[in-house]
C-alpha cells in the first residue's frame, strides 16, 4: 500500500511524522484489505520502511528531502507501528 508515495489526504495530516496518524493509516489499510479481499489475499502495507526514512529524513535524497535525525527516528517508529 505504501511505497514512498503517501495518499494526499494522509500527507495533508502530516504523514508518518505525526504519531496520531498511525491509526488513520491502519484504518485506511484495513479498508483497502476489505475492499480488495476477493482479488488479493497477500498485502505489504509498507515497502522498505528503512529506505524511505533514511532517504527522506536522514540523507534527504528522497522526498520530503529532510535531514533531521530526530525526525527520522520518530518517523521510522511511526511507520513500523503502522505496518499492520
């Protein structure tokens, strides 16, 4: 469901940088699971979380192009928590 591109509504909420958004992503994932269950039984909710966080929040090579180690740690924790 997530491979470096956040749904616009989720990005507008602050994405994985905001701990309160974990529940919103879990609810989104569960809704997609239910909707597409007849067509797909195997899901990956978050692909390569460490690459996303390192590239986007440590080295700044990927969007959102930030270089904040503390924010990287918070974001990684939130991404992993939301990985249902």
